C-alpha cells in the first residue's frame, strides 16, 4: 500500500505560492467553468430537472407572514360562518355561565323608559372628522381623523398631526383646516372597532325601551377649551336646546346626565354657562338646572385634576410610555421614518387647550406639600375593605398597617429619588422663577417639529432641575416657565386655585366655571350628583424625573424608570409613585367633592344638593375570553361594568340615590378627605 505523506503547513504555503496562476490561465479556467455551467443547465433542460433555488431569510419571513395571515383569515371565516351559539357555548364551558346583562335583568323587573339620558364623552373618546384640509388630506372629506380605524395615522402621519393640531395662538382652527366632532350616538359608542366606550350602556338602555329620541350623545370637539366649543361650534347652545327638547317630548321628565372623564368638567362648566346671562352665558336663568336636570352621574370624574396630565404636558409621557422608552432606548426619541414621535405628540397635544383643564386644582391644601399629603398612609398591597354601608366623613376603615419609609406624595415632581424621599429641611433649592434661559438648545432644523423647549436654553433647563422638587402649588409656575405660550392660552380659560369668597364678581368669568373649588353648584335642591368610579388599581400620583441625554431636537426631561422602591410594598414603581384609583384618576380627585366639598350645605353647594359616592372595586377578567370584563374598575373599561350600568339605568328609570343604597365605598376616601383642611 502506498504511503500517504501529509504536507506540512510551510510546505503547503510554498507549493501554493509556486502555483499562482497567471491572468491568461485564470481567464481560461473561468471560461471552462462557464462552459461547464452551460453544459449542466442544458442537461437539466433536456432531462426536465430544475435547479434548486436558494432559500433566503427574506423568503422565510414572507412564508411565515403568509401562513399567519392565511390562518387568521381562515379562523375569522370559520368564526363568522358558525352559529352564534357555538362561541357562546365554548366561552361558558370555560368561564361558566355568563350573568344576564343589566338590561335583561331590569326589563324582567318591569323597569321602563322614564327620564331621557344625555351622554357627555371625555377627552379623546369621541370621534373627529375632516371637513376642510390641506392638499395632503385630499380624499378625506368627512372621514374620521380620530376614532375608528386610525388608518390615516399610518398612511400619512405628518399630515395627520398637522390636521389634528390647533392654532398655537388662538386655540382654534389653523388656516385652511376644519376638523369637527362626529354627531349622533356613533360619535362615541366605540372608540375603535371592537373597543367599546358607551356601546354597552346604550345597548342595555335599549333593552328597556330607550332609543335615539330618549338618548343623546353630547359630542363636542374635546381638543378645544370648554368656552371655545361654544364660540366656534355653539356646542353648549346645542346641548341646552336638546335637553329642553327631550324633556318637553318626554312628558316633562327631567334628564339624567352621564358625563365621563373630562366630560365631567365640561358639564360642570355647562351648568354655570347655561344659567349665566348672555353673551358670556346661555341666558337660561338661575332655575334652569333645577327645571331640566334630575341627576348628574359622573363617571371617573377628574374634579380636582390628574397628576398624569402634568407628566403629559411636561415631558409627553406617563408611566407606560416611560417604561417603553426604557425597554427600547431611543426608539420613541429618534427620527423614525422622519417622525420624531414624542416631539410631535408634544407639539400636537400642547395646542389642545382641553389638556390644561386637568392640571391639579386646589394646590397644597388638597394635594399636600413637601412633608404631608392626604394619602400618606396608603399601602399598595393592602386589601381594600369591602363595606357596602354608608360611611361617614372621618370614619377609619379599621386598617392597621405597618409602613416603612414615608411616602411624600405632595412632591408631584422630584429630580432624583433621594430628593423624593428626603424631608423638606434636607433639600436645598435654587428658585427657577426669573432664571435666565440662555442659549437655545435646539438647532434651526428642529423648529419645524419643536415645542417651546427650543426657547428654554441650557440655563432654563438647569434652573428647572436645580429647583429639585415641585408640589401642586408650584406646578402651574413650572408649566408657565417651560411652556409660556401654551399656558398663556390655558390661563385665559382655566383656573386652579381655591376661592376665598365665592360672591366675588370675578368668579362670574368662565375661566372659573370648571373648577369646583372656585364656583357654586346651581340652586337645585332636588337634583342629585353622583360620583361613580373604580378603585383598586395602582394610579399615578407623583414622578421622579431626570435630565435627558443631550441630543438634537430632544425633550430635556424624562421619567427616571430606574427609580424603584426597596420593598414589594413600596409605592414607587418605575419612577412613578402610585395610589388607589382607576388607573388614570386618583381617588382623591374623583371622590373628594362628593365626600366632603359638596356634602351637605357648603359654600360650594349652597342649596344642599344630595351627593353620593358609588365605588366599583376592580376585578380583572379571569381570561381572554371575557374580553375587558364585566367588573372592571379601569377608567374606560368601567363603562362595561355591569354594576355601574345597572346603577345608571335604575336612576334613569326613576330611582334616587337612596334607592340605590346611598354610598358604596371601598377606598379610604372619607378618611383622606377629613385630613384636608378646607373652609366649607
């Protein structure tokens, strides 16, 4: 057997070097390869065999997407062709028998139509459509820009932002653009396909005989200040006329008003407007509300404002957006498809005067200061005490808890976790008011999309951070400093203080009408006011901030998501301090006025209108088949809460607050309200 000699690497290299081909030899060899390839192709053609194509990563992705789409459409087709009883049978087999909807239950009890019902949508939940636009919006006449499928957001995002923004000087339509609210019940029955807002309540009312002549959706352009809805669209006059017509055509039965979220503040403004003399008011006279309104059933009402609104105006974020930024750093901040997402959101939302209606009201008296807040005994892990009996102001629910480090909820914005946890005596601050803002932080290319932060300058940003901590008493000054143009418009329409003397003629101005601490309820002793809201969900109350890394066209402040509490019972999660609420509005804001501010005869409620608190303890759906659940206490999902729907229907059918059982309270709202030292 011949022996095989393995070459050493050095020898192999030498042999390789000695056999370097000349250019002529290389060309000859390439020619031979081409001839061989053509010969192979001819052979495949003669024998009928095809060359196997190469499979790329793109092919894999396309194949996967295609399979998903085909599977989805097949399942959707099967779902739509099968009898309706089958999905219901499968759902009930897994989750158990579904409870009867409130409409079926109350119809079986014999309840029927009595009082006409008026729905008042909140911010962002009502549809807006285009009536006039620029060239980029051709083909969108009377198409929804807000609500529905949101298709135009994806097709032409910058055009959509342009048409959804208002004029930064007037707070009204920009030149050449008219966006108007959708009318009718379809304006806010569904926010998007499959995502209900008022649809569940409307459907259940229909089961006891209600229809469009006895139900009215008081849709309005929620971007505008409340008074400007009358100036531009005569919305307040239309609501007044429709309520009068519905009462007249329903045997004189007074209307039941059901506002949700910001719609609560909008209707509070309406009740003052309708009785105020023209031209500022509607000229209905001091007895109009008493004559036409049976009850106002406020759902998730931000009577005293929302800390979440401060974060939105200050840095265009809240907890969910801040966490998303932490998970995918730079995604929302960078130029994605030529759309600086957060900057455009801030630029657009800061033209909406309505956002300023939800800045916290009442200052440190209501929300607390550097060392105190009404909710400073709140523990997130504490189980709500179910108590279906009426609770008296000042009554403690009997919860004894052991707290660790004190939570300073009064510090609505803190720069750094150490500052947020420090006693006021340990904090050294440099006042930002009057600080020289200095050189602009943005280059000229940013001006097309930038907000008022491009005028802040490095000096202004530094001054904001060096003040270190802001309470509700300094939040308004902070917003005036970082966004003076926005706040100049907002201050003409909204106020955030507490009135010393409600008989002062200055409080006859519309800027005070949506602030329950600077206006009186109407003289309507037979009317009832309800505060209906969810509890048991962590809700944003205060924030820990940090300076953003310097970059072109950036927002200089952002929530510090690395700030967390040291224990599971800590109220600090991802840079946000949480309290009890409905995920959007804290209990203090939704409940205080009906628990204390308006309870009995007070200077804010001189006629003694009866007030009731009805809380709904949050219970999430057990599984995906239950959708958003029938016992949810979340800010929007509560609109499908069967207990809430039943309460509204009973009042619409003639029941009073006492018939419902009076107050139903699970939170510590009465205890927290008792801690607030407010002159009544």
